[in-house]
C-alpha cells in the first residue's frame, strides 16, 4: 500500500495510531521495523522516522535505546 501526499508521515502515523488503539500493537510490544514499513508503504526512512516522532509527541510510543520503537 503506497501513501501519496505531501503529508505521508501524518498518514502513516494515523495508520499506526489506529493499529495501536485497536490493540494490534499492545503496550510494550515493538512496532514494525523501519525496513518493513519502507517495503510495505514505499516511504523513505526519514518519512517513517518522522511518523514515529509524531507518535512519540502524541504519547503513544516511546523509543528504547538500541531496541527501536
């Protein structure tokens, strides 16, 4: 599934937020890797990281050093 827009990071953040809220990703579990999201959505790594930062701002995820999101 490709996301095409100037606000791709917000669209991906919303998709991941919906998955988190629905219980697909439980507290303490890892989100898909940056590489997996790059492959699945056709986005750049910087866009994916920007989505993760957005989810951090919303208080939905936290990054763990040397572990990911």
